[in-house]
């Protein structure tokens, strides 16, 4: 069964460093998403991406964040200058059509720890 | 403001003891309501999508129902392997994003 994959599973970085989180969405999916979950809190939407551009972003997704589809399979989230409060699980998701009620499928997550 | 509230926060059941989890929502136009299961340190695993009031979906010991204000996830004769956090999410009109509730942590004791 096709699934979303993410690497690395755990990333430790120093405050102020740049990190890139990688995702391989399900192969025929067209819409891609990043969410994050701070320990013990809700899963929160960060950004959605379609046709090589951002289609929607939340207030959390400020100028330190960027997303890219560098090739036909990968989808990345870059955090330019990490802060302590960026420590969280980051989930990538994808869906086929992005239309009303289309189900998003989530990856296993990357745990980001900022020291 | 669109909101999703799940209750209870935590639930302990004996194996075989059926119960229901609640997800109430206040949104401006529902496109879909989604139930996921999340194990510790893992990503949300899709269970059900519901689109309109009156709709029901079933899978093994789980049954999801939807009204205009809330959804229930009914668990019949649960087993220890059903222990997980169950997340509810909604998608509203004009947006791609999901809005998640805080989840219900279910523990089923053998």
C-alpha cells in the first residue's frame, strides 16, 4: 500500500541553524501539506502546496519557513534559523485531488529538537 | 472562528467494554470530517471520512457517525491493540487545511 515517507525520523539542531525536513508523498498525489505537533498539543496546519506554489499557509508559517518540490518525488520544509519553540513533530501529508473532503494521508513524522 | 472539541480527553476501558468518543465542531461550512488514529511518536493513520449529516462508516470494531454539530466514534468490544489517541479533524469551505481537535487518549486494559 502506498505511503508517505519522511526523513530523517529525528533531527537535533542548535538554535539558529537551518534544517531541511524531507518528505516523499504518495506518487500520484498532487497536493502536499506540512503540519506540526508540539508535544502534548494539537496537530497544527502549516502550509499547503500545489502546482509548485503555496496554496495556503497559516500564521505560523512565517518568513523563516519555506517549502519546495525540488524534483518529481520530494517535498521539503526548510526552517532557516531555528528557535527553541520550533521543537515539535513535523508531519507531511498528501492527497490526490485536494478537493472538498479529499482525505489527506500523513507520514510518520520528523521529530525536530532544537537545543 | 472554526473550532473542534474532542471529549473525553482520556478514556480507560476494560477489554470488551464498548464506548463512544465525541467530536463536536463549530465551522462555517463543513467539507469533510476525518477520524485518525495516532500511536505514540507516529503520524496520524486514516480511519474514516464523513461528508454529511446522517452518514455512517464502519471498520472492524469502529463505527463513525455524523450529525450537523458532532461526530461520534463508537468502539465495540475493544481490544488492548485499540489503545491509541483518536484524532478528529474537519475541513471547511474555501480551505485545504485540516483543523484538528486535541484527541482522545484511549487505553484498553486486558
